């Protein structure tokens, strides 16, 4: 008599490995146990119980650390997320490992990748201040570069304004890095990461502005 429910064909090791990688990308598990039919479990005894129903009863363990890139998240120096290490800003596995290495605890498993990357960069900025910042006593507000002009930025006074700013009429402010740093500090009560990109900083300032004054963000 022909078997009505044939047992699943065992998956190849490379296919199991790919399946584990896909799971690690969206979940914060550190270790998985995969049975030969591709079912994943976080506890070995559950995997073993399931494997008893299968023709191939092998249970293959996989660890998150085996899938991380060559960039060492334990590195005792900041990464250059703007240029050299730009791809790391989208590497969720690396970001989780880097976050844990920097502060000694895991990031929330459901945090968004962009938010996690931003948090990691903020922590790095606090932990590894640049020499220029040390000389300025920790002030990470950028100054004009290469102009030879020591004239104070008039927009800095505007940044201290306790009223909403109309960026539709003053769009140039969204490209003024000095203003954006000062405005962020006024609105949030703290300085942003010194290595945050200008566009991202402008977006963050507008979000803070909207939260405080219920204004519209410029896209």
C-alpha cells in the first residue's frame, strides 16, 4: 500500500544554513536547531522530538556568530559608517553585536534597523570622541571649515528660539549643520551624535520640531 503522507525529503546542509541565516536576520535568537526538513527550534529537545518523525533524524545547530561579517563588533575604535564601513549600517547582525559590545547588553529584539544603526553611532560618538572634540572640551557642535572666516553664524541665535521655525520659508537652515546641531540641543536638551549625516540630522530636527510645536515636516 502506497504511503499517503510520505516523509519530507531531507534538506542539504547549505539549504539549512540559508534557512538559519534568514531567521537570524529577522529574529534576535543567538542559537537555532534545525531538523532535516528545515524546521527551526530554539531548544534542542524540541528539535530532537520533531526529528523522530523524520527519515533523517539529524539535528543541526547554528549560532548567530557564525554568520557575522569579518568586521569585528568588539573593535575598540569607532567605525566610519559614512564612508568606509557604510554597509555596516544595514547589517542587522553586526549592529546587534556592536550594540552589545558597546554597552554590555542586548538591544531590543524588535528595534528597527535604521533606529538601531543610529543608536550604535550615538553610543560610539560618546565612547570615542575625536581629538578635535577633546580640545574643545567635549563640544561636538561643528564649526565652519576652510573659510578662514571667524564671523559667528547668525543662525545660531535663531536655533535657540523657543517658538516654531518655518522651514518652508527658510529651507537653507536644513543645510546649515551648525544651526541643526544647536537646534537639536535646544529642542531635545542634548547634542546629537557628532558623526550623524546632515540630511538625517535635518530630518531629526524636524521631527523634534513637530513633536514640540505640531508643525509639518518638509519632504
